[in-house]
C-alpha cells in the first residue's frame, strides 16, 4: 500500500491505490455475522471516509480548510485527554 500515514491513527493522509478488504465466511456462519464482520473491516480500512472525501472535487483552498479543521480537532482531543489525566 503506497501512501503516507498519520501518526494519530490508521487514516492515510493521502492514498493512491486500491483497498482490498476480505472476509472469509465459515460454512455454518450466518450471513448477518459475515456482513457485520465485512462492514467492520471496511470501516477499519478507512474506505468509507475516503469515498466521502472523494465524492466531490476539492479545491486547494478546501483542502487547506479541511486539514486545518482536522488539526484543530486533533489538538482539542489531545488537550482534553491531557486534562482528564490530571484528575
């Protein structure tokens, strides 16, 4: 898989390639549980956020705004975690 990964999780900063998510279904496994496992694997691979992000064209200004908003959200979460550890 090519691309650069962020330090704050599994979400790629950019990804050029394909996602290969595979779930092996057992003989006596119900279809519902296989679908549930597949959906979980797709979410962990980051397919859904990537599809939503690529749904519309992003101008360079929109890309900067999105990255800035993500940075502020990361900082906010880190600040809250640091405050919670103080108690």
